[in-house]
């Protein structure tokens, strides 16, 4: 059996209690510095607020204005930004190791000294509204919103992280300041450093610039959603569309499940890579699409499994029929040993390739810390993939590919969608809500 060792992360604690994970690799010139705060869009009371504040945090503070921040980033050649995800807000920077001190100082200023002036908020809102206008005509975005909003109906995960025109227009300086205040007071944050670094030096820099930061509030736990039993059909209108954007979704396995790795093999076989059953069927056999695939959407409170493709209007019904037949086949028929071997080898290769850069190493360390996984999680996963056989997969196939809850979401011309998909149920038309 091949041996796979993930570079271990060294754990350190700053004087204020913040955890620092360091994956040192001085063979490369770059260092990746990340900060993850366990508060994200799932905690926002105004849809789109978290992402708006994340962008504003690099647009000026009490020490530097937006132009000075951009100029300093350019001078040191840094890639630097803040993002708001469902379960966390993340600040990341990639820079030559020579400029480690400069970027840590800049990160601390943007995190701790943001001021959110109304003129910057107005500019940011105009940009977001322009993005929303564009997205309102993007069928893939429309179908993703219809699918996610229906699957997570009446749950915080069901709203749009981008917000809507009305929610974005309602954001003012006090909203941003309140969100930011809650953000920097949320305990459980941690740094991830990977790449070229001197450990003692970087710890001293973090102490210097972040040592006075003492978050004390525990993050709000998100309750698991209650899913509706049965099949639901939902449409998102795209007038005059010549093709259908399709998503089919279902609740899925937790990352903590002991057979999660085996599920990933099944998922890869079904729709997780180019040679998957789904892509071969819809692309190679029927010529309906340029690509059909599936993926796991993992969040802290739950996970979902998404099947996605774009097909011609006239083949929409047959495409859905074929996808549902493939779901039934993988839930009822054992996978062949050859399929299992090929998929497992693909996943093994992807794991090795996924450790080539400082960002990738940071990503693995973040996954382990964010989900409180064992330190040897990826090593165990490699072993499980190496040992997996088709016989091991059948129980997972039967349990997780025969869903009690199934969302069929489509974006396109409503009349055509109704004609094509009415055999699958009575459709509802998705309407974006503000809360």
C-alpha cells in the first residue's frame, strides 16, 4: 500500500488565546497567511450584509484609506482579500516571504480598525446591485437559487448570500459596524500559516499586531434543517432561454460519517469526474450537454448533494428521466470493481496534487480545524481509498442515493419547462425573499 503523509501543522497559542496553525515549507518563496472567524452568512440578519462588510474591510480603515491599502498591496505584490462564506469569514493573503511583516500589519488594520464610511458603503452597494442585475439574467445562478432556496426553505441556509436589491439598499453604516463588531468579538478564530516562514518570527509578528485582539463571544450554532419529504419541482424564469439550466438536489451524508470516504468514491463514479456515469450518459451517449456533474455541498449544520447540467429545451424531460434512472441504478445495483478502482485512483491522485501550493496546504489545515477532525484525517482518508473495494460501497449506495427528499429545479422559459417537466409534479415558481 502506498504511503501518504500530509505535512503536519504545528499548533501554537498566542497570549490572547488565538490558535495559530503553521505548515512550514521553506522550499517555496511564498507564504500564505489566513485568518478564519467562525461567523458567516448563516448568522446575518440582512441577506448580503456579511459579503458587503467583507469587501468593505479592505476599502479603508482608521489608518489607511482604500487607495493606500490597494497601493501597499500592489507594492509588495500581495494577493489579499476577505470573503464571507456560510459558516465563516476568512481573510487571506499570499505574498513573498520577504513581506510577511508588511502583510500581517495590513491584515490587522483591515480587521481591527475598519470604519465603514457612508461614501464607501454607497459605492460598494452600487457594485453589488450591478452584480445582482447581471446575476438576475444568469440561468445557472437562477437555478442554484431556486434549488437552494427550496431545499432549505424556512432555514437560514435558504437565503441568498449575495442579498437582494431591497436588502442591499437597506444596508447602512450602523449595520456594517454592528456586524463587524460581532465578527471581531466571535471566539474560536484561528490563523493558518503555510509556506516559507520562520516560525518564531511570524509568531512574534502576530503577537505584535493581533495580541490586543481578544474575542470573547461564542459563535451562534446553526440548527439542522428539517427537510420536506417527497419530490418538489421548482422553476426559475428565464424568458426566451434556448436551453434549460438544471439542478437536482437532496440531503446528503455528513463529513463526520465514518463511511464518508466511501461515499466520495460512489459520488465520483456517479458524477464527480469526466468519466462519470452521468457525464458519459448525457454528454457522450446522448450529446445533450457539454458536461454533467455532481458535487457535495458541505456546511456545518448539514450537507446536500447537487446534480447539475445545462441541456437543450427539447431534451429537458428525457435528461431528467435519465438522471433519475441513474440515481435508481446506483442505489440498487452494486458498483463494478473496475469502476471502484478507477474512481479511487482518481481521488488518490487528486489528494496528492492538492498539496502542491501554500494555499492548498492551508485549505487542508483549515478543513481539519473548522470541522474539528482528527489530525490524521487525510492520512486516514488516503488509507481508506487505497483499501476500498466495490463490496464496501453497496451499503452507502443504498442509503445515500435513494433520497426521501428530492428537489428538481430548472431555469428557462416557463412555458417550455411546464411542457417538459409536468410529469414530475406540479411546479412552483421560485421567488427570491428578503429574509
